């Protein structure tokens, strides 16, 4: 039971009494804790008595002396943030050498280098630095050639930094890296004209590329056709020689030669798709005379060695067996 009471009162003391005690001790100015990248400037009766810029725990009666007990009542402690900060200024209006209205976006870093100058040399050092960079950008980067303004951003950044750094050091601000991030046109009509020119130029380049491709294809095609024509001409000149050699070898065998020409003649007749009249062997003379008479619309004439056939009349019965 005593252990529980002891733990309970210890918890209450650590939770409530310790913060109150430490607050009273800090109010009396007995100690201070300086965090990383911070700075404490103690001012008493308008005079800076001590600057604590190293992180750690400080026992103020040793660091400040007897003034530590009254500085919180009759003086002031300024806590400054010493970390690196950055800012971006958009579209600072400048004019190129050709008279084109341009806008420049500049990005810069800054940090407090002198706490005393930061507190007492300028009421608003951050705003003054911003205005100084804006004025330096407009003053130093105006009347530059348009091509240099669009290409030489590193040179422009160094120019602005060299112009602003000496003035910012007087205010306790150190200007870090400075970089021109964006250069653009501010006139909408000029932007539209540039877009139209770029589109037209792209169309011209595309047409030129397409025409060059067509020309290359035509050259390749004509070269291929010329080479093919040469090869076909060579083949045409070689064909009679080859066919003549083959016929010469075939003509040495009469049977093979006659059979070959008959086959070729038959094949040519079949390929011509003409009307063919086939005659039987033997009675070709009688059949030919009959065909000629039929084509002339006359009766066939009997041969001299054969008796004429009687013409049947309507009253005569047909002869038997015929």
C-alpha cells in the first residue's frame, strides 16, 4: 500500500510539479537550452550582453553573470532561426534588347549570418532582401539580347547574386544560391505569334522530311528497275543462244525432233482455243465434198462410177432394208 502511494505521488510530482518548477527556474533566468541551428540574443537596457549560438545547455548565471537574474524582467531574449531558407519571385518584368516584354522567375536562398545586424540594422530584412533582389533583377537583366536571355541563365544568376550580396550582408542576411528558373514572354499576342511560327516551321520540316523520303524511295525504285531491266535484257539476249543450242542437240536425233515439233504444234493449236474439225482417215474426199456442198446449200454430186440414187416420191414406199 505504501508503494502505491509513493508511486502515485511521484507521478503527480513528475507530471505537474516538474513543469511548474522548471518554468519558474527559466523565468528566474537560471538556465537555457539552445537548440540546433538557433541563436539566442540577450539584450539588457538596449545593449546586447551575450549571444548564444552553439547548441547545448547553458547555466545562465555563469554565461551571463549577475545580469541573468534580471534580463528576463528588464531585458529581452531574441530567439532567431539560423536555418537556410529559400524563396521564389515569379515573373519579374524586364524588356529585352529587341523590346520584347519578358518575365523572369528567380529562386534564391538566404540565412542569418549576423544576428545583431539582423535585429537592429533593418526592421524587415527579409522584405528588404526580397525587394533588393527584385530591383536587381529588373535593373541588371533588362536590355539583354533575347537569345542571351533565353540561354545564359547561369550568367544571369551570378549577375544578380553579385549585385545583391554586399547589401544583404549589411542587414545580417547572407544570400546563398541564386538561380533564374524561368524566362517567359508576358505578351499574349506575341506568344500566339510565336506558336503560329513554330507550328508553321514544324509543318515545313515535316513536309521536307516527307518529300525527302519520297525522293529516296523514288531513287531506290528507279535504281532497282534499272538493274532489273539490265538483267532482263541480258537474259533476253541469252535466250536465243540457249534455245539454239537446245534445238541443235535435238536436231541430231530426227525422231526426237519430229516428235518434239508435233507436240509443240499440238500444244499451240490447243492453246489457241480455235474451232477444230477432225476428219477420219480414209473417206476424207467424200466427206470434204459433202461438207462443201452443205456449206453452199446444194445437193451432193454423185461420183461417175456410182449409179445415181433414185429420189423417193411420196407415192413410193421406202425400200426395205434402208
